[in-house]
C-alpha cells in the first residue's frame, strides 16, 4: 500500500511539473495555416556572431530548409578582422550563391554581432526587391561590455577588432552606420537573470546584450523571446517568428503574447 502511494505521489508530482514547464512557454504557437512552406524559390543568408562559425546557425538553417527555403551559411574569422572587412569579403559571395541557385527572393538572418555585419554590408549594397532582414539579439546601439571594457588589452585580445568596435566611442562602428532601407525585424531574447551586474548590463537583457541596445529606429517590427543570447538560435519560437517575418514582413503577436516592452 505504501509503495503504491509513493508511486502515486511521484506521478502527481511529475504531472504538475510538466504542466508548469508547459505554462512557462512565453509565446503562443503560430497556427500552421499562418506559417506554411513557401511555394517559390527563396534563399536566406545566415550570418553568425562572435566566436562562432556557420555551423552555429544550423538549427535555423534546418528549420528553414524544412519549409522549402534555400540557405547559405557563411563562416568568417570573427576575432581577427574588422566588421567592414567581414562584410566586404563574406556577404557578397553568399548573396551571389543565392542568385546562382535561382532564388527569386533573398533574405538575411543574423545573430548577435552578425547583425552589425549585415548593417555594414547594407550601407553600400541592397537586397533584391522583396528581400527582408531578421536580426536576433543584435547589439545595434553597441555592446555595453565593449563600451565598458573596450580599452582594456585583455578584452581586445578576447573579442578582437570586430568585437571592440561594437561601441559608440571614437573608433567604434555603431555611430557611423546609416539607416537600413530593407524591411528589418528584430527578435530580442531576454531572461530574468544575468551573470553581470545591472551597472554593466542594464535589464532586461539576454545575458549578453540589453534589450534597449537591440533596437533600431528604422525597424519594422520587434518581438521578445524568453531565452538566452546563445540558446535563442535553437528556440522553436525563434524559428517560427523568423519564418513569419520573412513571409509577411511582421511578427506574430496576440493578446496572449509575451511581455510587451515599449519600443
């Protein structure tokens, strides 16, 4: 009898835990009918962030491939050359690969510092008509950590010239960038804790970039994802919102959406 009671209590506990975890999901699922596979040839260039490679975007690439998008993931040396050098050397071949593949529309999806690489590329280049840009947690207003530690030798050694330039200080790249003319959607990750004090990284943030720093004056839409900076790339909510924006030019919102922050 006692054994049966223990099993029952354990079962009840597991069911309650499962229901709590399910309830913690911050976004309502986008109805399948509103986010179908595409019917024409569209190509998405994927641009990773600091310390990563094209492999870091594989989860996003796999999801897009499942919905009939072609993808091209670039890999660049993120800690050894500048952002202008990255944009000039690595974006044009990827765009050309999309064109050679017969793409009717070409989009870009970036993560973190990759968003600044994309903005740099779009200073003197434009996507073919209809192309859209989705940025995941980009430090558009600069990296608070680069602002604070950018002059330190140890920091320069860790992040390289591109990471150090994510600043509005003299020599930084942020203040020199003009508005992007392509439709831009920003997916901002946020979470309730950070390894850094709020004096270093203002709240809300995703553990690496503050939500305020992710915004752009010219952005067409903005949406919050309850996730960490790196893990958002593997988040199904992120994948759904990417596809929704690429097809509609806006994100999926509802009255039951995740917390709304002014933007």
